[in-house]
């Protein structure tokens, strides 16, 4: 019987290509192959015009390129992608992107300004979930031939009004703006789907990798392109294995069967720390944990009550114990990594201060509220911590636990007292969260503006709404960042939200792996820089 440790490399790669390798096939991954384990059952689509889940955009980020890109190694920094240069005219609405010469799709077809323009039009025409990231600039099926066009070697995009250029550029780094090979996808059009069905199991991009196989809820295999415009990727192959169990990932990592594990629990991370063959890489993600305080509940409209609550949360205690390695203390609506993000954390557990504020509030104690919380362990643990510390200052909390759909239903109907929620940005620009947390154009019940968290909380943001609109049109990036900084401080200290944590990411990997970037809060995973 052949030992799994001496399986020929060619056989191992062949098994990888099929995405069907059993866990014990090889105890050392091939030198030219990066093997990653993660939970990828969130993938709905791998067509860039439709992909909107984390695992899906991680995949497409390595198959396709955008006109402008984010530097994987420098959070938030814009760098050339398929466009070698870009500019906005004095009118504030006309954007020009000059296409690089000599870049080809994996089919060999050249990348031209016309193809790039047609690819962006395809997004508008298909109008899948992430299309709003582009159509929010006034682009539509009716006007797309005028608002997205090619002129010589340049793509011209015309917006409906002047916006902050950084807003437009940041949105064009999103996965939905990845450029596809229109000749290839249209050759696979079925009933007007513009190749959407075909792109669920194939790729047609300019990225460093080409999709060789994809099986939903199992894995995928990528092969590097030779002669890529960035230079050839060091790893010839990338294999993703769907392994959602952290303990299993840890075992495979320790045995050398995988190179990177992305779903290890805090317990698993603690178990591999100190192992000289494994390193742990820390990063942040885009999600924010917060409490929303319904302003239809009279006691919660009292600013002193809301401030007391901010001083009655054991932020550090939770991140040191129940959330260790998964979340970090963060008290602003913009995640770290975004333009203008504020990373100050002025609030900490101070029960005496909280009691003083409640005394100043004039409310009669005890106050009683329900916290609506999704019935999953992490959220229940957070809610129980809040219940404990609030109880010590005279705020009695009961936990109304239900499934996610029921909890969100109450929140969207403004029927909660307090609800524990998370929110993640839709695209890598601060407006995505600023508009959500700090705008509420119509606070009436009839508005049903559930896309605004301020509306769900029945809170009038006052001046913050105007500040958000000013920021999204401010053409000076430094001034724009300053507006967001001021907004976050006002919001943090006076809003109907208690902002608590930002998502943390811990990837465990074999010690010989370097150059692996998870994307932080603004980008997606990058495989083409990995070496081992």
C-alpha cells in the first residue's frame, strides 16, 4: 500500500484539479499549489455582475481585474488596474479611464476600451444584486449608451451629478466592476442572459488565474496564467476546499494537508500558537456589531440614558474572552481601513459613571427593556454580557431570542426596544455606511425606508444627514475624510446606536506561506502574491 506521504506530485495536482481530493491524500501540499480551507457555502454566483458574497468576490478577485484597483498590501490605496490612468473633467461628471495597451483576456482576446465599456453596460443591463453600486451614479439601461462609452483607447463614464471623485473611484474597485471578455460571454448567451449561466462554472477575465473547476459547497481550482500583465503568479495552482469546521482545518493544517485555514475558532488558534510550523495572521473585516435603541421608546430618547449605556458595556472584557480573535473594540460606524475611519475608543466599562448619568437623566429606575437577539451562541453571549452590566446600573433587560429572520423582521418594522445587530459595507467607500447609519430622509412609519438603519431605529440624525450628502460630493479627498471623521464622533456620542466591535480575521497558515492578503475591510482575498 502506497504511503500518502509519497504520492507523486502529478497525482496530487490531478486530484486537486478535480476538487475531490480526500483529506489524507497528501500530507505535504505540492510546492506549486496553494491549498486554502474556508467555508464557501455562501457563494450564490461567480459571475462578477452578480457575485456579492464574501467567498464569491474572493474568487472573482483572482479571475478578473477592474479599471482601478486597491493595493492588497496598502489598505485603501488606489492603484492602476486595466486603466493606466484616470481623471475627472472640470464639469465634475465626466470620468476618463485610459486602457493599458497589450492586456488580453484568458481567451487571448485583447482588452479594449469598447470591451470594457460593454462589460460595465452588461452589469447595468443584467441588473443583478450588486448593480446598484454602479447605477447609483445615474447609469441606466435607457441612458447607458451615452453614460458609458468608449472613445479611442479610453472609457468615458458620465455621472448624473458631480460626486466626490474618490466615491466614484472606490466604487469602481468593487467586484461588480470587474471587466469580462464580452466576445466570449456573449458566445455563451442563453435566452438573453449574456453568458450569466455559463459564468457560473467558467471564467472570462484578465486576472492572474483562470477557473479550472468549481463545485458549489465543495471547492474550486484555479490555474495561473502565463504572461499575465502583473507578472506570473508564483503559485501555479490554487485549490479552495470547503471545510467550515475550524477543528478539521486545524488538524489538516498541523498535518500539512492545507496551507491556509481561514475558519479556525479562537480555541483552535490558541491551539496552534507556539507551533513553529504555523503562523497566525491577524486582519480586520468590514462588519460592525452594534446595539440599536428604538427612539419610539420614550426612555431611550433621553441622551443621558443612551450615554449611560455606552459606559455600561464591557467592550474589552468581551473581546478578551467570548470574542477573542474574532472581533476588536471599535466605536465608529466606519470600519478601520475606510477613508476617514476613526479608530478612537473613548468608552469603556465604567459602572459608576453610568450610574451618575442615569441619576442626571431624571428617569425612574429600574428601566426595563427587551433586547431582540438572534439565537446563535456568539450573539447570545454578547447579549448576556450586556444584560449583566446593564443590570448593575438599574437597567433590567430581558432577552428576546429568535431566529435571524424574526429578529430582522422586528427591527425592520421598528418594533424592538433594543436589538443587537451587525452591519457590513456594500462597497469600499465610506458613503456605504455613512448613508446607512447617519441618513434618514423620512422618519415616518409610512416611509418604510428599511435601507436606512437610522429609520429602522426611528432616529432623526439631524445635521448628520446633510453632512453625509456634503461628503459624497466633496471633491477634495482630505476634506471629505475630515467630514466623515467629524460625523463619526458626533454619531458615536449622540446617536441611537451603541457601536461596539469590528470584525477581526485570523488566518492560520504554514510557516512557509507569505504574501497572503485577506483584503481587510475594503477588498477581497489575493492569491497572486502568495509564495511558499
